[in-house]
């Protein structure tokens, strides 16, 4: 009876250098793309969809983004405001900030991100409140249909 | 003189810890990454009525098309009434009412439009308070333009709202 000697198992060493390179590539990719600022767009708001909406104008001098929930709450700069009627001081404060940067109230772009199911009257009420603070330029923001 | 030459020692650095941290960072960025849908804008001008305009007034005032959006049950669109001081038309509740509105605006602009005329056409929306905002956007989209052969054909660029904010 011939017994075969057990061969010593070899330890296979794989070169992991490319994997580490790819890991660094992925980290660099995510670091460049990630945006932690959630104050500008409230994720809980579902915008209406349109295929004719123009891409946002990046050349706006000064902009303020108002997020409108279906219940009438307004989210601005991470702050939830329960009633549109009490927004006067907040809008005036923002206009004062804009004037410090030499931007007149009429040139401040008010971007309204309203939920699709919100009543249009609430949007008009918000616009009217902004007009009381001498704001004139309004932008209605929607989702681009092509991205759906 | 005997000169002893020592072979340089190979210093091996243990990279395991660095790779662990790199994977931790990668997982962190993957978990916090958020793909947001592309957004677009509709611009509306709402000048203050009390202040005089700085622009030189045109010889003729702009032609205004008044569009009334009436709300039905649960904030859904009921009818679209169009009035341009010449004729009035109503588009009833149907799947194609916004398409019909677009066609009406297009025909209106083709009939009245003179490229050399300085008369601008603008739309004034009179919208019920209870109407859902998504239908308002559809109406704005209907009068703003249409897609023809993959390209956007612009119709009316001047849009404003009649103040109905007290209806709530």
C-alpha cells in the first residue's frame, strides 16, 4: 500500500493593490459629489413634475428658497414656520441681509418649492406675503420630467 | 582597514489599519450619498402694483388672456375658462383639457401674432384656492410651450397670478 505524502498547502497571496486604488477612487468620487446642505431643499416635499421647466439659473445674485408643505407650513433655512402670516419679520431679515450685499429687494429671487398636493391658494398667500415685503421676482420650482 | 557594509533593513509598514479606515470612510460616504432629481424653474413676475414701472411703456398695453382654473372635489381640476376679451372658451373636465388649452393658446398666438408687433401677450391666472398645486403647474406648462419633435416651442413667457390668497 503506497501512501502519498500530503503536500503542504500553499498560501496564495493575492495582490490587493488595485483594490485599494479603486477604493481611493471611490472615496474621491463621493467626496467631490456629496452635499451635506439639506437646508435648501426639504426632502419631504414632493414637487410637481414638468418637462418644460427651465434648468435653474445659476447666475441669480441672491436667492431665498421657501419650501411649502401641504399643511401650510413653510420650511426656510432649516426652520419650520407654522403660519405664513408670521413670516413678515423673517422675510424682512432676509431682505436686510440681501441689502448688505447690495442686492435690492426687487432683485431677490424667491424660489418656491411647493408640494404637489398643496393648495394653490397657499402658494398665492405666500407670494402675497412676500410682496408685502417688496419682493417681486418669483420662481416656481418643479421636478424635471426627464429625470423621472 | 575593514569596512563593514550592512545591508539596509527592509522596513515593512503594516497597512492593514489604513485599509480599514479607508473602507470605513467609503461606507460612510455611500450611506450619506443622496441622488437628487433634477429640478427646473418657471419664472413669474409679480411687480408691486403701487410702484410705477421704470420701463418705458409700450405704445400699446399687453394683450391679456385670462385663464380661470376652477376646482372640483378634493382639489382636482374641474374646468378651465379662457377669456381674452374677444372670445371666451371653456374646457371641461377631460384627459385632454390641458392639451386643448395649449392648442388654443397656440392658435391664438398664430392668429394675432405679428413678429414686428411690440404687443406682448401675457396670461393672468385666476385660480381657486382649493385647487391642488400640481394642476396649477400643468396649466402653467400648457401656456408656456409645447414639445415639438423633441424641441421646446415657446408660447407665452409672461405669466402672472390674480391674488386669490384670501379664499382659504
